[in-house]
């Protein structure tokens, strides 16, 4: 579904969008660190944000933009989170929005702003202002790759994807860039995700679709159990595809929603797999739950367990750590009904360890992608959580992140 050529286009694959990424000098590394995404045609905008009560200034400013329902641009920086920065931080976030608005020619209240990086540091506004002007001058239909690289921090690569579907007889395009590697725990994560589409859709329906999808995609990932101050997922829909506007929950809406969900699922999996220092991509599939919420709680308990994560890093088939995490998840279970499988091989059943081929299980543990199945045997609900292991490198990265 996501071709390599389209993926490189990312947020500029949909008609009417341009992007740029520049070096503003915010990152100590000197790498790209300021991104700008722009649509001349006004777009409906939707967003979901961190639930951390200590939210960054950019979150407060961008929530106001989403509440207004329309946007022309997204301006994001890496290298400084602009969180826990008080009144000055709020003033800087608004100044960043106004600078981008002036540079592209739109109202400041139609510019989403985002930041990621170290908490408690004020934005270097001279560098930001110069970076915004430089990015505006470089806006192009080939600017998505640089924009994606400008928002990453500890990521090993920029996550991007794009696709095209038919809605109402018109070709409709979707594109996205995202970052996320550490401090990943819903709801949501140290994660920025910017999605563009040239579909014409009612803003309230756009928000409804995004909110529904985030619950089963981005809110189903955990790398380290830490909820960030800065996360956001933003969608801009500028209607340039020319489809009949989607104003109700019919066939066109379902196609739109399903496409957006597939895109968000793919990005969620990439973020989890690219966890800081990760060597394993873990899919925790919980079935037989009494409700989605309880199944998710069990999956998250397994995903967040340091003992589970280190066992998989060490390729140790220690199923006891998994069933232990299931047991303390905080939802009622029946151990005698619960079954745990690694890579399809039962390791726990009927309240005790299962007999298994140790050589076959060791082979599973050596793989990069591993599925952990937890069958609760209590109902029909299920939930899938994506995570990764904990390696020595995770400690190193986070021990040195402040420098």
C-alpha cells in the first residue's frame, strides 16, 4: 500500500502541500531541526494531544488552533521541548506561530506549532525566527524528507508514509511524517505525527475519525512507560482532491477512516520498533478479554514490564515474567484459563508452565519481530499493544540525553 516513491513524498504527496526542513542551530548536533508544512488552500484540522497535565507550551497553542477547526501550516522544532518554561515559553510558542504565519501569509491562529527535545529550556528565539524564514523560503513539493528529519531526536530514522485511494470517484492522497523513539507511553507518547490529505471532509468528522483511530493505534504503543509533555497527532485536510465533501458516516467516510487507520497503524508499529536502543519489536496480542479496556490493560502491563523487556533482549524465554505482569495488570483473570504463547508456541497453560520444544522456542527468541499471545479465556474482546525490548543502549541514550 505504501510505495517507496510515495513515502519519500510523505506530507507533500497530497495535492496542495509543501514542506521544508532546515538547520536553525537549535540542535547541538547541528542537524536539521526546524520543519514547516504548508497548504495555500485552507485545511480542516484535527488533533489529539498528550494527556500529561504538565504539557508543553506548543500543546496549549495548538489545541486552540484545532478548536478553531482550520489551519494553513505546521511549524515544528526539535532540540528544545519548550516545556515547563512558564509565561515566557507560552509567549515564545505564540511568537513562533506568528513568525510562520507572517512567512507564509496566513493568520497566526491557523498555525500549529510543535516542539520536541529537552524539557525546561527556553526556545532560542533568534535561531527559531531565522529558521522559520529559511524554511518558508525552501518550501517545496519535495521537502517532506527534510521536514521529517528536522523533527527527530533519538530516532534512528524519520518515519514517513503515503498512500492513495479512491473516494467518490476521485483519487485522494494521504501522507505523513512522524517521530518517536523514547519517552513513549500513551496517552500519547514523545511523539509528533503530522498527517496531510487532499480529501474534502467535514472538520467534526475529521476529528471524530482521528480520535477513534488514535485509541487503537498510537495509544497502543509503549517503549518505556513514560508519558511525554509534548505529543500530538495532527491531520490537515485541504480538499484539493475535489471529492464531494464527506459530511456523514457513509461509504466515503468509511474508506477515509480505514485508510487513515492503516496509515496510523503502520506509523505506530514503526515507532515502537524504533524504540531507543531496541533490538526486538514486540507485539502483545491479548484475546478473550471481557472488554477492550481490560484487554488493553493486560497488554500494557506486559509491554511496560522491565523484566519482560530485558528477558526478550537477552533472548531468555522466561514466560514467568509475562504471566506475572498479566497477574498484576489490575483486571480480574483466571490463571487456569489463561494461555501464554511466544511466537505461537504455548509456554503457559492450565495454571502451569507448558511443555515445549526448547530449541524451537530459542529460535523464536532470536528473531527481531516476536508476537506474545495472551489468551484470557473470559470473553470476546481483544487488544494489540506494540512495544520493544530494553537494551544496554537504552540506558546509555537516556543517561546522556541531557548533554
